[in-house]
């Protein structure tokens, strides 16, 4: 009828460990549903930005569509947005590459 003290102590120690299991499961679910896909998206964007070359048509994050005229080493590209109108854009602000040019052989 009565619970012995030894049995009650063993149940308390087991309960402390089992209380962390939901936190571990929540972290695992968050990692696979949020963190990991975001890291993959960042890697894909970085690869896309590194592959930009002269002649590609791009869209910037501001919505400006233009053609890459020159790729600079310091993280900038020169984009022609109209005939004779060229702007310098930071590579990281390129949102999408619309049309790729073939690499020179």
C-alpha cells in the first residue's frame, strides 16, 4: 500500500532524465525543419553568386533587372540596366539569375 522511500527516489531520478527528452526532440525537429534547410539555401545562393559572369541577366533584391557587364574582385558587379546606364551592385544583393551565358572555351 505504501511506497517505500527507495522506490520513490528511483522514480524521481528517472523523471529528471525523462523531462529533458521533449526538449531534445523539439531541438531535433527544429534542426531538421528550419535550420538545415536554411543553411542549404544559403549555400545555394552563395554558389549562384560566385558563378555570376559577364553576360548573365540578373534580378537584384531591389527588383532591378539588368545584364552583368563586368564582375569585379571586391564583391561587386557592374550591371547595365538600360542602354548606356550602368550601376555597381554588391554581389550579395543578387536575388536571381534569369539567364546564364555559356562559359568561354
